[in-house]
C-alpha cells in the first residue's frame, strides 16, 4: 500500500502547528526580553502601536464607538488571530522549503523591527528583544518542521519495512517538541509578568508621593452639586471609573525623578523643569470636565475631576513667547502630540500642567507623573498625558498627532447634554418617571436644560448647583402621570450666554459630535 498518498491528501496540520508554536516562542520570548529594555521594544506592542498610528480617523472612531475603552483589547485579539494565521502559513511554506520558510520569518521579523524603530524614544538596542526572539522562533521552526517531516515520512506501523513503533515514535517526538515550545512560551510569559512586577518601581514611586498642598484651593463644593439621581453619573467621576482614551498600548512608566519638561521653540527663555521644581511651585486646584472628541451624542467619553497643577499661563510667562507664535505643541513621552492655541493657554482660564487628580497623584493611565488639562478643548488638542515637551510654535509650522490623521487642528468642545436615566428602550411602570443626566459647556457654563416628551412642549429641568463654568451640571425632570405606550424623550441645553445647544446632527469626526440626545422608552 502507498501510505504517502493518504498523507498527501490530508491537510498537513503538523506543519501549521509547527508554525504557530514557533511564533508563540518568538513573541513570548521577545516580550520577556523586552522587560530589560524600553516598553516599546516588545514587538507585539510596537506593531500594535504602529497600527494604531496608521489607523484612519473613521476606523478609530468605529472601534471606539463599538468597543469603547476596550478598543485595545479588540486590536490585540485581531492581531493575535492574524499572527496565528500568518504563522500557520509560514509552517506550510517551511514544509515545502525550509529556506523559504526561514526567509518568510525574517521578512516578518523585519516588519516587527521596523515598527519598533518607528516608536518614539526607541534606540537600536531596543531591537535586541526582536532579534533574540526571532533566533529562538526560527530554531523552534526548524526543529518542529524536522520532527513533523519525520513523523509523516516514517513508514506506517505494520508495514514490512519498519518496526511497528517507528511511526508512533516519530509522532511522539513531534508531540514532545510541540509541548516543549508551549512550555517555553508559558515560562517566558511568566517571566514577562515577573519582570513587569519588578519594574513596578514607578507604581511604588507614585504611591509614595505625597501631593503638596495647593496654594489656591477650590472652595468647598456648594450644596446640591450632586442631585443623587439613581442612574446618573456622580458629580465627581472616581479615578477608577474615569474614561481612558490614548494611543498607548503599554502605559508609559515614567519615574518622576527622571521626568523633565522641556519648554522651547519661539520663546525668549528656553528652560527645563524637573518634577521637584514643579512641586515647589504655587499649585492650584480646579474642577474641570474632560471630554473626548470621539464622544458620540449621548456617549460616555466624558468625566469630571478635581485637578491639581501649575497654570500653564504662568509657565509660558516664564518662557516669554515671541511675537508670531500662535500654538503650543505638547508632546508625550510615547510620541503623541497635541496642538493648543497659545491664546487659550495664556488667557485667564485655568489650563493646568497637572500632577493630581481627585486628591491623588495622577494614575499611571491618566498621565503620571504630569499631564495637561485645558478647560474648553477636547482632549486630543489639549490634554497630553505623560507630557515631556512644550514647543511654542505656529499652526502653519507644526501639525499634531490627530490632525495628521484627518481630525480638525482646533477642537473647542461643543455644548452637549445627555439623558442617562432611563436607559434607551427601558420598559417602565406607569406613574412617575424620573429623567436625569448631565450637560456641559466648558468655559461658559450651563444655564438651562429642557426635556421634551414625544413632540410635547419643552419642560425646564431642575439643575444641580454650579461649581464652575468648566464643569458639567446634572439635570433632573420628573414626569408624573406617564401614559402607557411607547415614547421618546429629547434633551437640550442652553449655556450661560443664552445660546441654545445645536440640534444640527454631526458625527464625532472631524471636530466633535452635535445634535440633541433623544431616546425611546415605553410605559407599561
Ligand atoms: N500621551 C497621550 N495623551 C493623550 C492622548 C493620547 O493618546 N496620548 N489622548 C488624548 C485624548 S484623545 C483624550 S480624550 C484625553 C483622555 O484623557 P483620559 O484618558 O485621562 O480620560 O487624553 C488626551 N491625551
Ligand atoms: Mo479624545
């Protein structure tokens, strides 16, 4: 009997498995080795970051809209699936020719290396993890392909030309080889975790950091800043619940003792600022509602916190901008940048170089040790986390991260209001229905919120007290005698200048969503 016939006819899955296991070795060992280098030296992280950088605005928006803060998990899963498929193909190629298989691995490794090198703040030595991982991955591929070949070419048990066990033995060897690479990968993954733990020095530095007292503290919150409506965001968003949006796949870990801010460009006095120098300045506190440009109408990419920091106005006074400058380009340690109009940072609004969030040092994900927060501007043009560089320049000379990807170069926040309770499509008992939500118009303040049931008249909602023009206000409206059937509710706000919220519907790209939030619900 010709046994090779049946082997040829069936899918050569052993080779595909060999490819996938080799890729597992490559990525996990590179990841572990990257523990000794910068975080962007891990090839999977670098590749993911590079993909994020090339993500067009509409796709970013789609991913955030669909997955919210889980957009990165989605990216990693997609990457994992694509990488596994590619690795399987590499294994199949290696079946035909080990040379071609190896060449393919080297080609993919070159892509990984290129993405490591395009990260800001990486140097040539950051290629070491990718290089070593590639060597180990290639060795695994050679070994497993060899074992796979033996296990499929060994004569079938019972054939006249070989002892009974020959094929079984070869299969066992392949299985052992595969198991070996999986064990190696698990050990490497464990080592990565351990190394991460060791590099938690920054987390420890954060915990040890006592925030200095503010020179200008916010007054105690007025009564009624929170209407305590069930289902509505608290006035202060707890740090753990604060939305997080950034392009960083691994959160930058910056030792505050090593942090330096460079202030330069079109200024009379260029200077650098250390963390200790920043701590010794006259810090101020300010309540401010941060908003993401990607927030859709009714969305939750918005949060309110008490920030502690040094006014950027004062910092720029020290630098003395030259005539003609109209923008400050702030850059983070991981390469993100934002373009903020110079006038916004020098007028009397409380734009801060912030170190504290709700009476704690900034959480690592929210920019530790230092970030910017600017009243009235979307985060992508103002709220640079892990900020290390401020360049005074001109809009015509420099372009920020998201602007090169199709978003507007300026991003004033559009007045907005939303219904948070009841939820969309809620089915409610007859009688009293409590409506509640939030509204914001940073730098101007909210003066009125109105709700309309179906196509009825606009009804004025009760408002929480004003804390600052830069924070949201909660609103509440009780509908007594709700009639059964299906209904809609629409909300709209008016700011302190008497301007009505725009009802013109706009998507988030390129400069923020607009339109009145409306939802459907029914009464039993
Ligand atoms: N370094 C860095 N800073 C950044 C970003 C980023 O991607 N990288 N994203 C900005 C955007 S789009 C927003 S909306 C805010 C969000 O801040 P948060 O994550 O603390 O809520 O951070 C801004 N600062
Ligand atoms: Mo954003």
